[in-house]
C-alpha cells in the first residue's frame, strides 16, 4: 500500500471518529429543540399536548405548546447536573431542580414534588410540534347537527350555508344561523382534545365539546353527549 493510500485511510478514520464524537456530544447535550413526550407524577400521567422547550447554547431558553410560545428566560446546569430554569415572564419555581439524564438519545428529568416522584421524558425534534388545537383553526362548514340523537340540521341550518370560523386570536364567528351572526371566544384544553366556547352578548352560554379531526372533517360532541356537529373544512365564506 503506497503512502497516499495510507494517508487517505487515516483521514477517513479521523473524519468518521469525529462524526461519531459529534453525534455522541449532540445526543448527550441539552442544547436544541425538545418535545415533551410523557409526564408522570406518582401513578398519574399528565402529559401536556404538543409541549416543547428549546435550549440555546447562549443559556437562553424558550418554551410553548404547539404554535404558541408562552415562556422565555435562561437555563443552567449546576454541579449536580440539575437543571435551573428561570422564566422572565413566569412564576418562581420553588420545587427542587430536575436532575437531567440522557438515554438512547432522549432526555429524562426527575425530581420530587409534594412527596411524589415527577418524571419527564423529552425527545429531540427539529420542528415545533403542531397541536390539535392548531389544526382547529380555519373555516368550517356545518354539515349536520344532531341533538338528543335527532337530526335538526334542516331547522338550524335550513339553507345549508352555516359556518364556524375559528380565528387565530381565539375568537370565533358562527354565520348564517337563524339567530344571525354569533361572536364568541374559545379555548382549547391543554391536556385533552376539548374546545370550550362562550358567546358574547347579554346571555352568554358556556359550551364544551370533545373534538376529532380526520383530514378535512371535524366532529364536535358536547361533553354532556346531547349535541353532535359534523363539519367540513372550506376555504371561502358562504352567502
């Protein structure tokens, strides 16, 4: 084997080793974007929907749920490999810091809260996760309405043009209803597929619906199981 081939093999070996070391350092580094896959407290699982946190190399951090970023601040690791997170727009965390460990490329946090062991499993990701609440946004045409298992579509949507517009600012508009245009606000539950709605006006009514999205279809079922709506996503308002 001539000298040029030996040099080439040495360079390739160094390159492969360097890549392996960088990958190992990345897997065992807190830096980057993480999605929270599982949260347990004692025997209870309480995983938030589409919860993410980003740790930057300059010791700053941001976090949120889905497309909403709601926290920012700083982070550090103490000598015991415990994570200290401070949010400039949040409350002081009075619990002990999380101990940080890495396993199979995932990050695991552990600490005790109110006498219960809390464990958080995080998975590295490249993209901020989309929540089901994010998928709710947009314009929906009401196809069918059932109350107490009775189809009342012809009464509440006689012209087949009623729509529900869920806006980015957590307001909604019901249009082409017999009662006229209805405005209100909505909120998506942070731990389960449930939308909470209340209309503006002199007689506000709170309504709670479980929701299911399948491609361009949306199903709303009231939590008292009395009302069911089936809707289809559309891209322009109806007259």
